[in-house]
């Protein structure tokens, strides 16, 4: 990317700006502005804080689950509550932690990286954030209504999701609201990326983070309505006497699974593609080399997104699908590993013979690379139909998706926070503490989730509060790991808070290898309004 | 005012409800709004797609014939090249005042084919009685290839005074049955076991 900058004066814009923007121009200071702000940086921060909070709420639920599974037998929670915990843990982590955190980064970074002044629709932006609050409250409150929170698993399969109490209706409503919020967010991001780029910022010059978000946003607009449709049908089955999925009235529960996973598989890529983008920016920075195969990265991301629409059947190999269907979904699933592999090799090639240095963001990216690849491999194992028939619904699946989601999505996000915190706040985090956070996380993550492969292979089913005695040892190991993992995340909060309050001053270009606009063109901390005059990218 | 102009005003005025634009110029602002409506359009399209998945899914399964999947697969275990004649006989042990007779006296089936037949039993006594049926085969080797999946002879049968009941036998003849055996007679004899079973209950 070029560094030459020529200010241009777009007179129409200047005039329009003065007329329109003065009311939210009061900058930082008054906290009540969080309700009315339309500034992309404010909204980005709000998203990030919200998701950090939800990460800890979801994490506490996970620790309760692991406490219960520390030993066989029932110790802390009843089976019904246990099932609610696994359900709401997943929903909170997916819709409350990972997705909003990515949107938070999108808000902060996309306008700066393409040289725009703000998002295309700032008022809608404020809306999409504030919609999440009632949704989160609904999810929490559902624990306290008669019948408790949804206990059907995050996949909401009937018949359990048809039988549940009012907590399930609240969950469905919450998902509707969160879906609307993500659709609005996505529309905003696509419009910003396609229409608001600075002169000279062609699509193929955009940083990878922008590209992955462009593709993710399209995925979201395409599949969120499908989820909304499916859960609406659930709702009418529950209350209005329809029988889409209700077997008692001639409906077909398997059909729900098809529709759900038509949403669900693209959803897992929604949860990972923006992390691919973050990693694709951090690795070149600390390898001090441009990203290897930029164009192939773009095409690989796009192919992953397109293929993700035709592989949903790998979640339901055991429903009694014809062999032809199983074979189709098996090969299609394995096909996705090809573009994913392209990305992995490109990251490795970027590091190859680079002048590597290992600051915290880079450590998290390398952890991401190793562990995510492992998760991809266990995914490939599960893609093999005869193997999946024995491993489906066991802890092996739990191990698989935690390997792709924790080091994939969460470490991607952590890397991003450490990487951009100096830019956002103008202050440096504590490098030693960051490294502690990484190593504790990396070790305890593996203590927690690696044994779950063994448990799954030995036949331990997922989503159970109690288990046969032969599973006791590895469950105990896993629970110990989980508690270390959970509490090490407090180091992260401590580091972020003390960075904001008393970190050392950061340089405008804190990382010498960074080359996107926010590093090359803007001071640290970035001012409240940036690129009001478009930079010209050559 | 041309159609293009009307569209422009529509988008400008209507778009105002949704958004406060942050565009650098009126042109960008306008293209942003067009984009907003285009992208919003994807939402109902995908909702309709989702709803249409319900009938579509049924149709596709029907067309491809994948409704009941595996259980639909042809049973390769049936030997359709030959028939076995099976005769059903009923006997009563002495002093046992039940009526006992096969509903179907004869069936012809392929080896490997599953079949259910019934015996009709009436307790003509004025009090409840328990009986136990014991099967026997002719020829005796026939019994080796005669597999009962479910049979009233598997357990004691208690009949109330005057009760009538159909008692099923589900069976198939093993495909290994030698060529020379073309017919099997299955005969049941009911024994009165009331005292024995009452004694067992008292114990
Ligand atoms: C090479 C890439 C991948 C392959 C081949 C793959 C394959 C699979 C298969 C076959 C299953 C179903 C297992 C079962 O239920 O029996 C599965 C489950 C799952 N995968 Fe992956 N996967 C891959 C990557 C990912 C990624 C990148 C993510 C998310 C970031 C992900 C998240 C999940 C989740 C959440 C589930 C469990 C869903 C549930 O049942 O609750 N996978 N994967
Ligand atoms: Cu999947």
C-alpha cells in the first residue's frame, strides 16, 4: 500500500458536514453520549466492552459446567440447569461475545483503513449496538422464569425446543433481535466498504481485515434471515398450532436441522473469517514482510464463504440421510479445507524468512495458527462419514469446535486488541503481562480441551451433567485446565484497564512493520474525527 | 419530473427515516441509500427462501425417493426363488377346556420373508386360567430353520373367564433351509399351568 497522501477538498462534503454533524461533535467527555453517539469509534468501543462483559458472563457459565463435570455424579447443578447452562453459554459466546467483538473492530478499523470519515449509516450503527442490550437482558432473565432458560442446546432442535417453557420464547426473541442487529451492522459495513473508500483505495488495495469483513457481512445478511425464519416457525409450532417441525402434527424435526444448519455452517465461518482478517494484518507486521499471496487470500476467503452454503449436512450425517447425500456433504466439507489450507500456508509463507519478533499480538497469532490448524484437522476427521457416525454428539465434537473457536475467534480477537490498543488509546499495554496472558492461555487451553478428544473417542456424550466412571480422570484434568484458562483472562482485563489508565505513551506507528492507513496516516491515540478530508491513496 | 427524479426523491426522503448519512458528498449519500435498499432486499428474499425450504425439502425428498432412507433399501435376504408351505396346527392338553385354533391354517412364504399369523384362543371356563403353549415341528429339522421373532409361546398366557384373544406368532424361515424341506408343520399344544403359576405367585 502506498503512503503518499494528498489532501483533497470536497466542497460539497465540507459544507454538508458543518450542517449535519455539529450536534454529536462534542468529543469524549460526557458519558451520556453513549446513548446518542453516532461516532464509529465510540460505537466500536461500546461493542468491544459489551462483548468483553459477555465473554466473562459466558465464561462463568462454562466454569459452572466444568465444576459440575469435575467429578462424576451431581454436585452443583441439577441436570435441567446444566442443560440451560450449555445452551446459554453457547448462545452468549456466539451472539454476545464473538460476533459483537468483530463488529466492534469493524467499527473502529474499517473507516480508518479505507480512509473514510465514519461508517455509512451512523444512526443505524447506534441502533445496531443498542438492540443488543434488550436481547442480552432477555437471555439472562430467561434463567429466572418458570421452566428456566432454554435447555435444548444452542441448536434449538425440536422436539426439545417445542417442549420448553417461556424461557425458550425469550431466547427466540433474543435471537431475533440479535439477528436484526447483525443484519443492520452488516449492511452498514458493506455500504461503507463499497461506497466510502478514499480515492485510490481500490478493492484490491484494502487491508485483509476489510476484505474478510466484506465477505462476512454478505454471509450474515444471507443467513441471519434463514435463522430468523426457522425460529419463527418454531415459535408458531409452539403457540399457534402449526406443525412445521412438530412430529405430533405431522411435522418433520429433521427439516429444522436442515434449515438450522443451512444457517449454522455459514455462521461458524462468520465466527472465524474476521479473525482471519485480523491475523492477516498482524503476521505481516511482525514478520516485516508483506502478506504472502494477498490476492489468493481474498479468493480463498470468498471460496470458503461460498462453499460454506453447501456443507451443512455434515452436522447431520446420522439422521438417516441417503448414502449419496452423505458422500456429497463429506466431499464438499473436505473441499473447504483446501481454501482454508491456502490461508494457513500463506500465513506460514509470510513468516518464512521474515524478521520475526514475538510481541504479544504475534504470539497470539502464532498460537492461532497452530491450534486452529489442529481444530481444522479434527474437523476433517469428523467430515469422514463412518467416523462421524461414532463421534457425532460426543466430546470429540466439543474438542473440535473449541479448537477452532477459542484459538481461532477468541485469540484472533485478543491479538487484535493487543495490536490496536496502542492506536485506540495512545498508550502501550504491559508486554510482560501480555506474554503471561498468552502462555497461561495457551497451556491451559490445551489442558482443557485436548483431553476432550480422548473423552469423545472413548464415547463420552456431550451435553450431559454426569458420566460413567471411566471418564473421570480426563474430565478432572479438563476442569482444572478450564479454571486456569478462565482466571488467566482476568490478566487481560487488568492489562487493558491499566493500559488505558496509565500505560506508557504509544508512538503513532507503534509497530514498525504496520502499513495500513491507521498506522501510517494517523497519530496515536487517533483523534475523535479522522479522515474528514479523504486521503488519496496512490 | 422523470422516473429517475422520483426515485431520487423517494430514496432521499424515505432514507432519512433510517439513516443519518456520513457521506462526503450528495452523490455518495445517494449511492449509499440505494445500496441500503438493495441490501435490505436480501432479507425478505432469504426469509422467503427459508419458508420455501419447508415444501421444497419435502418435494426434493419425494422426487429423489429419500423419504425413509435406509429402511427402504431392498431386502437382499429374501430368497424369492422358492416357497415353503407352512401349516399351523393347534392341540389341547387333556382336561383343558379352552378353544384354540389357528386363524390361518396355511401360508406359503419365501425363505427370509417375515410373516405374522394368529391363533384364536377362548377361555370357556368360568374362572381365570393360565396356559402355556409348547411348539413342535414336523419334520423336526424344519424347526432348526424356523425363526420365531415374537410368539405367544414365549410366556404364560392368563385368560379371564370367557375371554377371547388373538395371539400372534411372527416368524421367518431361514434362507439356509435345505432344498429337500418344502413344507413345515408348526403345532402348538396348550398346557394348563394355572396351579403352577399361582403357586409361583404365592411364593
Ligand atoms: C477444515 C475445516 C472444518 C471442518 C472439516 C469441519 C467439520 C465439522 C464437522 C463434520 C462437524 C460436525 C460434527 C458432529 O456434530 O458430528 C463440525 C462441528 C462444528 N464445527 Fe467444524 N469444521 C471445520 C471448521 C470449523 C470452523 C472454522 C469452525 C468455527 C470457527 C467450526 C465450528 C464448528 C462447531 C461450532 C461445530 C459444532 C456444532 C454443534 O453441533 O453444536 N468448524 N465441524
Ligand atoms: Cu459445519
